């Protein structure tokens, strides 16, 4: 939590050098970046207010997750040690009849990384637990799982490639000055590779409802948002004998914009287990708390900055850094 507070402090310190622009508060587009979870298409929070007809929004996201977990139970053994980088190119385009289309295409890389020493030092400085980091070597990559069936996974060298492509269709259910709600459908195509942990090898389908309520206060604007989603995980190549058919997701967050160019945001994301497993890394629900904010650079450009913490230990990465740059045309 302390490192998340540092992000907010940095954002506030930038106030004197930024001009005033209008800023729309929207959810963090974050997800669980644990390697065996990232390969599937769970619902990612989307703004409840869709693009107007003819409006194009281009998005470029970068996420970094640090994993450090080792566990065994009931004949299952898992090691998730390393860093995962996800760079995502996205597009949203408004159509008539309150519709919106879009896509997300990620490039996923698994690496030994360079942040283990920094994260351990941070934990020591703030007297936070290091978890399994004390049992694992620094800056090395091992993502492996075995249960004796021969259908596990194992990578110990740096790998990167295009991940699974997601295509979206959304409908603006209702929208006024204070309240908005929209329905979102996502289809994920198997353009990644299960052997590299960049895809599941199967098709996924998700449906979600996103809602937001805005309030105008004497000192800035406040927004509350939330959403629910359900995902069907199609047959794939990654632990298919253990994968659940259906996964539920949800998110709840709030934001405060004290200035036209700056907003502070806090958001909780959760989802049910993706796999039938006795291991926390696979068989437990996840809960991720993301804290940070948004910066406005001109009337049409925003930058989200967030840091995620694993509230359900080992069900998601120990720490996740999130950046998302969006520009409206």
C-alpha cells in the first residue's frame, strides 16, 4: 500500500507544471497478470460511457507484473518466478445506434527481469513481508507447473510474442449527465501460444455490465463505478483438463478529480478461480487493489498510472505496475 501512496504523491507534485484541461474519470483497465491466468480472456473494466458515433479512441497500455510464488499441494507443484510485460495496442470506435466496436492486441513477454532487489528493499524499508521471495533466486525466470499428468507447463528462458487478440462490441444502455451504463461482449481469438504462456490455445467469450455514477462537488468531481462479468473459457492447450468452464469477474472503484487535469483513483478487481486446483495460484479467487490516478494532457489525451497489490496472496502477482495512454480523435 505504501508504494501506491507514493504514486499519488508524485501525481500531486506535478500540479504546478500542468495546464487545466477537462478530465473524465474512468476505471483502471487492469487484470490479473499471473501467467496461467493472463492467457485467458477475463472481463477487463471498460468505461460505462462509450465513444460517440464517429469518435475514435486509440489506446496504448503497458503493464509490468512481478511474480514470486512457490507452492505444492495434493501432488501439484507450481513455481511462478519472474516478470511479465504486457504492451497492448487498443482501439475503440463509436457507431450509430449507441454501439461501439474495438480490439485489444497484446504483446506479452516473460523475463527474469530486474526488479527483485528493488521490491525486496522496498518491503524491508516499509517492514512488509517478502513472501516467497526469500526462497527464490533474484532476477531469474521459472514459470512451471506439474501434477503428474504430463499436461503442465514449464518455461525458464525469456520469451515474447503476440498474445491473444480480443474483439469487442458494446452498447450504451443508458447515459445522462450523472449516470451511465453499458453492455460489453468480447471474443478472444487464439493468436498467442500456450507453450510460451502468451495464449490459451482456445476461444473465449465474455459478457459484462459496466456502470458509473458521477457527482459534482464544490471541490472537484467524484465518480463511483463498478461492473460484473461472466466468461466462458473454451477448450485450449493450457491445463485444459483443469480449466473451469465459467469464470465470474467484478470490479468496484471510485475517483476524485480535485483539478481539471488530475484525478486520484482506487479500484478493487476480483474473479473466481480459473482452475480446479488445490494451489492458491490456480484454485483460489483473486483480489487486486489498484491505487493511482489519471493525468490530462490536453483536452483529448489522458494517462492512467496505477500500482496493484495482491489482497489474495499468490492468487495474483505480488505487485503490478499499470500505464495506459489514451487519445480521442
